[in-house]
C-alpha cells in the first residue's frame, strides 16, 4: 500500500496531493499544506522564467513583422515635431529647399520606378490572365471604382450641405498662396475630348512625360452687316478655337491602355509571344526588388517631406480661421468614406476584418500622405498588398495600376465639397439638377485625373464650368490644397487596395466553385466505369455461360434418366 501510494504521489501534481491529503486526513491538513506548498513555489518559479523568454520571442517577432510600419509612423511623428521646432528658426526659401532635400529624393525614386512598374506589370498581368477572366476582373473593378467614386461624391455634397463651409467665410481673404497661377478654364466638351485623346497617345515615348491638353486661341473676324436702312456696318466677332498642345505630366492613362492591349496581343500570339511575356515578367520582378529597397528609405524621406511642408506654411492660424470649416468638411468626409464606407463594403462581401487589411497597407497610406501622389505610392502599395494581405500578383499588378489612374474617391469628394463651398460663397443656391450635375461631372472627371499633386484642382474647373460657377474662386481651394490633397491621396490609394482585396476574394470563390463542380463531376462519373466493367467483364460472362450450360446439361440428363 505504501509503495502504491508513493507511485501515485509521483504521478500527481502538488495541487492534487494537497487536495488528496485534505480529503483523507483532516488532522494533518496544516502540516500537509506547509509541506506541499513550499515545493509548489519551486516548481512555479522555473515556469515563470521559461514563459518570459517566450513572450520576448513573440514580441520580437511582432516587431520584426511590423518594423517598416513602426518606422513609418515614427517618421511621420518625428517629421511633425521637427517641422514645428524648425519653424521658429524662420528659415529662408533656399534653406527650406535644402532642408526638404531627403524628401525630394524619395519622390524622385518613386517616380523613377512608376513607368517600368506600370507597363511591365500590366503587360505581364494581362498576358497571364485568360481573356474571359480578364474581362470579368476588369468589369468588376470598373464597377467597384465607379460606385465608390459616386458614393464619395454624394458624401461630399451631403457634408457640404450640412456643415455649410461657405457661410460666414470671406470671399477674398488675405491668405498667402492666393497669388498662385490659376488653371485656365476649359469647356466640358473639350475636357472629355482631351481625355479620349490621351487614351490613344500619338507617341508612346512622349507619353512617359507629356500629356495632351487643349488651350484656346481667340480669333477676331470682321464682318460687314447691312442694316434695314441699307447702311453697311462692320462688326467684329471673336471665336474661341481650341488648340492642342503637349504639357508636362505623364500620360499614365494612355500607357495603361496600351499595356493592357499589348498584353492581350501577346497572349493571342501563343508560343511565339512567350519569350516576350517572360521578359516583361522578369522585368517586373526586378522592379519589385528595387521597390523593396526603396521602402526602407521611405520612413526617412517621409519625415523630411512632412517637416518641410510644415516649415513652408505661413500664418497657419489665419488660414484655419478663414477656411477652417472647409478643411474640416473635406477631412471629415474623407474619414467617413475611408474608415466606415469602404471597410463596410469590404466586410459585406468578404466577411473579413477590414481594419486588419488597413493595417497591412499602413506603410503605403503613410507614403501617400507624405508624397501626395497616388502614382508615386503605387510601387509600395503593390508590395504591401501582396506580402501583407495575401493578394495574388496577377490581380494586384493588373488592378492597382488601373485604380491609380481611374479610381479617385478622395478627389471626387473634395471636388464636390469645393463646388458647393464656392456656390455658398457667391450666395448661389443649387437646385436638384445642378447637384446631380456636380455628382456626375465629379465622378466622370476624376477618371483619368493626373495622379500627381494638385491633380484634382485641375479638374475642379470642369465642374465649376458645368454648373456655371466662377472659376476665380479656385484660388481659395489652392491655398489649402497642400493639406486636403494629402487626405485625398490616402483615400484614393485605400480605395485601390480594397478593390484589389475584393477581386482576390471573388477569384478565390470562383476557384472554389470550379473545384466543387469538378468534384461533383468526378462523383457522378465514378460509379459508371465500375458498373460497365462488371457488366462487360468477359470472365463473368464465361462463368455464367458455363454454369448455365452445366445446369442445362444436368437437367437434360435428369430428364433422360
């Protein structure tokens, strides 16, 4: 009994021994408690020492996985602190230029990589996808981009109607930045014709750094008009004739369309086009390696971009007191669309956590805020979406360049707020038809808007012309565009990323349905060959015949007998 009890004690823990002794012997509870509780501390102490290194390993792993995100956040915060502290030194314009040089270097690195990345990724992506799948993905992507841009425009009009940023604001406040040159107003028809012309560039090499834009030339024509009394009067008519010219700025829309069509053509070639497809795929992979190197410089460059912009600001207090409601309206609208509407759409269709998806692209969002350029953010967005959010290369490298060109949720929202703001400044009440015109024009004009800083301001003139509002008031928008344009860019690239995530979910569902159909076909077809083998087996037939023949012969013999 003693030996068996000793074996039981060895096989149980201290807590079990304590409970057993308490249940069996009430007189020895205190002694058992003191005897057994002491070794329990000795057992638990090594466990705590072992658990702490495990926690440290998990913490180090988490830090390594999110190191770039942490550095980017630290860069933004450090940029704000450095900018506010350097403002007190009252640097000259030349000193500010030198101070912002590391940030300028980041912009140049990102812009350097745009053209090879866009062209090679779209050619390889379009060539690797089946034309039917390509059409479906492109159609769903365009539908998503169109609906989200229209929703953003509606949010902008609603926010401007509720907050009313134009009420109480001065029409001509004395704010630094109003002396900037305004874009030349263009007719709505000419703007859309320019968009179509840019889709089909006449020179692919010049499309890498120039785009087509119409300007106006006024021609005076004198006419002799005879009045009712027979007097001849000379009248002069002025004709406004559009004249096309190339302006600085990448024609990314033309490059995107050419790359997609060229990729489809390579796929149609079959084996003859495989070598060229491999070339573009290898070029694309090498470009992504360059992007991974640039990403580690991004936190340092963003820090100086943010700090340099803060140092450049003049009289921030006057700016926010004069146009504070307008800035608030734009930023709140962007937050609603970016943190509620887009995540809600993603959750409804995928049933996944949208905020973990946002955390995966945080580095790209911070870069978008620092650079204020969706095209410059494109390389980092591709890297983040593929590595952190599980989007395949075929989808990300096909959809994201299109989204950077076509999807401009932030720009559409800002343009609608600006149009209603300028209408309120001039005491113009907008009717239902004008509001619908603003929504449709903002959605349409954002397609193909240049993915460069202040690109949305150029298309704002189209909306004002369509509604009949004065374009001179755009100077007010330009004064705060350096801030609003950054939140616009963040919203633009966020919409692109969510579009890629939704299309990845759609592609995964299509694969699962295809596999389920194949399994169902296999299950229905599986019993058929077995049955045919059983029915058509010559051995079985021979056995049957033999038995029947032997059976018949035995019967005949019995009958003869």
